């Protein structure tokens, strides 16, 4: 038996009474551990698990459970769970799946606080396994026993000197990275790869099937953990996306969070009933969720580890904008870096002519001074420092990526480090064959990457991790007319167009002039009131895409043409009601929509609209609610900024009216829980005007 010491001894004084442990402390800082499934055979996983606990130097009390009751690895064992003392903090369960439910019942009876179930064969296998897992969870919850897993690789806690995993020969590197991983195998990769980069892990938890404890709860714990300075997570699926965002937002206010998401294929897309639904794959929702929470979302393994390393090495330095200078003595790689920056959503702004003039006075006449800034190998070394300092002092430059291949003179590194420290703007470097420069960058806390692309993406991680996460705006009170509200409460599927329009108008969506008619003569009268040309649409229930159903006629320019359109569509579609609309244009066609995602709840979509919306796929997503500033940011993304600037003689469009429609659709989704999807497509913008000409509202 060992005396509890260090971190664990402190828990005796936490909380309202001595000995009370809070949250996940029984898992990450236990004082007593039971190891179930221990074997005397070194080839068995249960033996390896106990050996890991021993070799990690765990200072608390360890109870191996083995029917023989004999000592194993120097620990006195107990013959059964019933022989354990009451109230042990943590049980590490490494048993055959069939015996685990009985073990959980026995642990619950002994008032154990937490169990990490490393065994597999439950919810990840089949319906029977899911049923067993659910019953096991019910038993645990009734007794206040917290479960990790099942189907996981265990827990590691450096402050508690605990390796309760199947991993052996772990890198022994001090550090503050907290890791939570759904995948046990990927968790092992994280541990080893971070160690190979000289980065140490403070806490690690493999959560497997998340029967009880999930990713959000672990992040919440690590956010308050003084031993953890950065949180890294491998995610396959979230149970409650909104809770994850709330927890991660609080975490990123104090420390970076980096995520890699597995499971991003087309198979993850759900069958969609609208343009918005078909454009939104499941992974697309993780991007706006991480953006709102300030989480760095990596696209691949390499980027994941680079982002972690960069955030650890760079410390608290963050860019104030996504605009970077590329500073080099190696022209070709700097071009690659600039290309990668723009593809990655960063700006590489050209420098002002007066700045370029100063640089020309310092650099050789053939130097590039626009950005990238190529100092050239012939630069006079004493002039590097003032040139670099002048670039980083410019307000449009928020940081720099340094590029150097094979020119190992220290003045290059010293100048960039000095400018970084003077301006507080972050620096990331790509170097090759420059041991002196690389060493100087590393000593000064500059992350050094092995390719220009990786250096750029590492700098982007600093931008993504900036402390800018904010809580959603408040939503307005319910405002739909009473008759529309009654329909929302009882209807299923697409609303009739007239009701959809009235619901959206109640929240502030502005539509073009139109009239609903029943006969060809009424259609002509409406067209003459509105003014030719007009658009004529058949009003058909449960038809999502009118164009594909032959229910739309554009630019109808005469009374005879209106009558013909109505008669033709009546015969083709069976419609008995028609909508005659003002023909709006020319202008920019946009899609403004929303859907209720099963993980993250209401999500907004803004993109290039019209009949080719799905083909073009130019769309941005945000979690609702959004405010006007966030709506305007969506309008600046993708092709929309260029379209709204007025290409090919079209008038430039004011973002204000479009932002109002985006916010209105956001409010509908937040206030009306039965609305599943909204498509306002197209919205036609021209100058200071933006009007909707069609809308779809799907109620569930």
C-alpha cells in the first residue's frame, strides 16, 4: 500500500467535505485503483495493464482482481470484486465482453466512483451490443458510477503518475497537452507522435463508444485543469454539437483547442429535400461549429500535429487578421507559400507604394518588394533587419512566414526574431539546409516546418486559435401570424408557398411584388398591375423544386403569353392556383437557407443561388443565430464578394439588405422549432435592393 501524494493528496481538502472528489477527478487523479482482468501471463493485456500502472509509479493503492488471490507483479490481489473495499475511485476493466455487465453491477454495489471499460464488443458491434451497453449504463447511473468507454484504450495522467492504458514504452516528455480521443489506436498515435516532436502530454483519455462520458465533458474538465495548457481531440462523432460548442468556447477563452475529425465521406450526407440540405454534408457543419468556438480544425493528420506544435511553441502570440507577409531569400518556395496562403483563406496583401519605395532603398534593385518580399541572396546583411522590421510594422500585415533554403546566415533569423518581438506579430518559418538559422528560430519560440505549405497552414492555426469566440446573439420573440403558427404546429412537409412567404415576411424577409390567382384572366389582370415582363409559377403542394417540375415560366411579356403559360402548366402539373410575380433583374442571385442539423441544430447557408446552386457549390455555413456582422462576413466569402462588387457592368450590391434576410432566416430557425429547412432561392440583389423571388419552408 502506498501513501497518496502530490496532486492526489490535495483532493482530500477539495469540496465541501474531506475526501470528496469532483467531476472527472476519480479518473484523472484517483487515490485507489482496481484492475479487473489481471493475469499472471505476461502475454495477456490485463497483465500489461497492471504492469503499466506499476511502471508509471502510481503512488496510490492498487487492487488487482484475480480469482487466485495471489500476488501479481508485487501487488497483493483480491479474489473478486466483492472483496474490494467500498468506494474505490477507479476500476480499470479488461475483461471479456460477456463478463463486463456483471462486473459493472458488482462495482456499483461496492460504490466505486468510476470505471474505464477497455473491453470491446458492445455498441460498436451490433444491436445486441448496443442493448447490453445501454443496460450497463443504466446500472452505472443508478449507482452514481461514471463510465469511460467501452471499447477504449484507457487513461493516462502525468500529474497523478498513472498509465492506465494498454500503451507501453510511452515517450517520457514533460508537457501540458491534454488529449481526448474516440479512437484508441489514434490516441496511441497522438501520444507517440507528440513525444517524437518533444511535446509532452499531461492527460489522455480514450473514450471509445462514449456510453457515458463524452468528448465535451472531458474538454470541460481539461479547460479547468491547471496542468493542461492545450487540448487536442480526435473526434468521430459528437452526441450534442451545441454542448460541444458551448464547452469548447469556454475552453478556448483560456487555452487552444485543436480537433481532427474522422468520418467525412459522402456517405455522411443525408438525403436532402432542399438545396440547403443537399449542399450541407455532415462534416461541413463541423467547420462553422469550430469557427464559433475558436477551435482549430485540422484537415489531416500532418496538419493536426503541426497545429499542436505551433500553438505550443508560439505561446500566446496570435495574429490580429488573416493577412501574412512572406519574407524570403529563396524565390521559388516563397511563391508556393503565397499560393498556399490564398488557397487556405489567408490574405497576402500587396505593400503600399511608399513601403515598397523604402524597401527598394534597402534591398538590391532586383529584389521583389510587393509581397512576397524576396530579399535575394545578394542582400547586404546589415540591411535585412530594417527591411524586415519595416514590413512587419505595416498595419495590413498581421504576421509573417519566413522562407529560407540553404542560405544559412544568422542575420536572417536574428532580423525576423527581432521584428517579431518588437511588433508582437507571430512568425512561422520554413527552412531547409540551414542548421544555424533553424536553431536560432527554435530558440526564440518560432515554429519551424519542413515545407512551405506546412509553414503557411501552421500560421493559419495561430489565426484560427485567436481568442474571438463569442456567444450567439439573442433571438426575437415569436412573430408569425396566428394562422401561420397553427399550420406550423400541425403541418408536415413543405408549406404551401403562400404560407411559407407569410412566415418568412413576419421575420423580415422582403419579397418581390406578386399576386396569387386561379384563372388565366386573373393572371393577366395581375400581370398588368405588376407590369411586364412577369414570372408565372404553378402553386403545387409537396413539390420542392418547381423548375424541375415544369412549374415556372420566366420573362412572360404579354397577356396572351400569360394565358398560355397558365393553361400549359395547369395541364402539365394539375395546378389550380398560380403566382404571378414581378420579374426582378438584372442582379446577383444568391441562396439564403437553413437546416436543422441533427448534431448542431439550426445552421445557416449562404451561397451563389439560382437553379445551379447545387452544381456550383459556392456556399458558406454558420451556426444560428447569426448577427449582421457575421451575415456580412458570409457575403464576403467564396465567389460572393466578387459577384456583389458588380462584375460585367452590373451595379455593386449593398450588403445591408442581404444581411437582413440572412438574420431573418436565422431567427426563424431559432424561434420556430418545427421548421426543419428554409430555402430562400434565389434572392436577387442589385444596388441597394435585395428581394426574394421564391421560398421553401419544410416543417417536421
